């Protein structure tokens, strides 16, 4: 996610939001959100940040705390030190060692288990 630039909205570390957040473009959360997040672009939950709600974004990177379900078109990345609880649905999900997760994984693709067994 682009961290600098006019296409990224930032909720700073002292910001506390209660209610739904929605919009166009990317979002970096450094503070606290209690409510659902819906943005068309990429989103990041920074280290020390907290989100309690469902997240619908283009892709997501979590270094802080996320308690809720995630739906992404792109990748979901859980960084070392993150705390995540909920359902993760995305085109790709990666979870780094050192993170604490209690999740159910979902996907929009069908896994290929190879040819069926012949009897």
C-alpha cells in the first residue's frame, strides 16, 4: 500500500472512530475504529491500531489488532505481532510467524488436489 500520497487517507494514532467508514481510495488506520470499514482501495491496520468491525477492501495488511470478518479482492497479509480474530476471505492470505490469529479462512477459488483416484 502506498504510505504517502494524496490517494491515502490516514486516521492518526490519536483518532477514535465509532461508526462505519466508507470511501474511495486507500486507508491507513493508526488509531481505533469501532465499526465496519468499506473502502475501494487497499487498507492497512498499523501497529498499535485497533479495528473492531467487518472490513471490505481491495487488499489488507494488518500489523495491529483486528476483531472482525475480512473480505478482500486481493491479498490479506497478517504481519508478525498482529492479533486477528474472525473470518478471512481474499484472493490470497498470508500469516507471518509471531502473529496471534483465531480465524476461519475462506477463498473464492477452488483448490486443485490433482487427478481423482481410480478404483
